[in-house]
C-alpha cells in the first residue's frame, strides 16, 4: 500500500487484480480424512475399545481381546486379577462330610446314592454304624453310586455316613476333614508263625494326611498259650514304632502309639505293657511321607510251635 496522510480503514482498501478470480488460497476443504492427519490412525488403534460387556457404574477390566468390559457379580463379591468375581475369602470348600447315602436300608437293598461325585474316588470313606467299610471288599463305587456286596448289605436300623472330596476349583490343595476321623478299626488276624507276620493293617490313602495332623494307634493282643512267649511290632510305613518281646506268662498285651506329622515326616511315640510285660515307652522319628499315603502294619510271631497270638482289636484315628 502507498503511504497516506489520512487514517485508513480496512474496508476502504481495495486491491486491483487482473484476470479471473480463483478460490482463496486460505480456504480449507470441508472434509478431512483420518489419513490426512499424521499419526492419527496409529493413535486411534492404540486406544482401548468398549467390549460387548461394557456398562457404566461397575468395575472395569480388559478382556482377552484388549477391549474394556464390566466385571459381573454381586456387590459383596471380590474381584480377581483375571476379571472374574466370587465370594470373598478364597476358594470355597470342595469336600463333603457326613453325607447320608440315599437308599432303602432293609438288609436287601445294596445300592445307595451319594449327593455328590467323589473325586478322586479313593477319597471316599463309608462308615456303617461307625465301622469303616473297605472299598473293593465291602462295596464298589461308580460315579455317585455305592454298590455293597451282598454279605455287607446294610441291615434295617443301620446308619450309613460317607465323606469324600469333590472336583477342585482353582485351589487344588487337598481338602482335609475338619474333625477327628477313624481311619481304620476292626478285628485282626491270628498267626502261629515263628517269624513276624502281619496280623492286621490300615492303609491310609494319599491326600488324607498333612503336616500338623496327629495319628493315634491303639491295639490289643491275645496269647492263650503258656508254653512260650511271643513278639509283636507296629510299623509306620517303613519305620518300626513298637517292638516288644513278651513271655509265656503274658496272656494279653496292649499298646498305644502316636505319629505327630511334620514337614519332614513324623515324630513317633509309644507305650505298651502286658500281663507280666513291664510298661515301656519310647520316641523316634520317621522320614516316610504320610501325604503320599502310609500303611500302619501290626506284626506278631510266637516262640513256641503250636501256639498262636491274635490281634484282637485295633483302631487308627486321625486328629487334625
């Protein structure tokens, strides 16, 4: 613009042009594509998207495809790191205690049904009037159905109780029984062998015992002869807990043993005495792993040919 001695207003300024008037150079297109803006598409691709389960007013989590969804559940549930929810306090119990199998107890019926399916099947324990029934000998299990053999058919007035584990949830730790439990009890056998022979045993399956448990063992022996003495032992797995030699004057003998389970095995203790056999007590250790299953074995032998010794009764009880 040329210089002017008078103040000028913008509207008074005119610029002379020649030729046709084209579009102004400062006019932008009315539509802008995402690709026209550098970096926009990659930035949009990196942002989280709403998933099909998205809702307002709830806890959000990122689903496996990277989208944001809402955690479902009740207001009192706890949220896990994988976005699932459930009752607070950890995995719920996955075992059944004191289950009464359904079925007619009349001495003829041998088929009874549990309320759940034992898993593993070896975790099932069935008690008839408080006496432990032996799987494969007194009954068999198929799914949730217990089939007693004819000789062991529950009689009218009998009481059946079962305990077992169920299929585990996220926690595969064996669920143990919360109360004292009779693992085995019954009558033993008789031997007239001059070498130690088993007169009774209790096989505790894997998963039933854990460090911190205590197992109490009680037994009673009978020796009717008087010509010679006898010997008896109690074994905890491969470890001898009790080993005593009784005289011909011992018509009976009895004993108590305990296994206090530790992380490295068990600490053992015992007491025993007889008709004339002096009272004795002792302690020891075992490195057998009881969580993998353990056998309590009662053995006896006689010192005189023709005589016998009988395990009259034994009981193995677990205390949690």
